C-alpha cells in the first residue's frame, strides 16, 4: 500500500516532470502527450489531466503553444514545446531527485 502511494505521488501527482521531459525531446500536440507518457514511462494518466497540466505549464511560462495548420486535413493542431524557463525548471527538478536518490 505504501509503495503504491509512492508510485502514484511520483507519477500522476508530478505529471509536469514527465511532460517537460517529453517536450524537451520534441514538440507534441496534446493528444500525443498521454500516449507518449504511456510508451516511455509506463503509466496512463487521464487525458484531461494532461491538458490541465499543459495549461498550468503554459500559464507559468514553462511551455509554449503553437498552432499548426494541417493543409485541409482537419483543424489546426496545437503543438506544445518546452521553453528555456521550463528546461531550467526540469534541470532543477532532476538535480533535486538525483540528490534525494543519493541520500536514501
């Protein structure tokens, strides 16, 4: 039970870490975020939660959004990409987690 709670806290409750990590690799549109998390990290957050986290990351300036036309093949897509500020925050978070891991 304690282990499951730890996993939940380190995954779904810290989803921003996973999203910034993916966006550092390449820009993604919202629908791709959840699928990429599942493929790379092995858990399946709710799609609505992914969009809510993307919105909050945009509001604090860690993520930028760009609309891309699809040449008549549907509506424009909103691609999300990490900003310099987001990359800096991700580096700080990774450093903290590495330090924590060394002390445990």
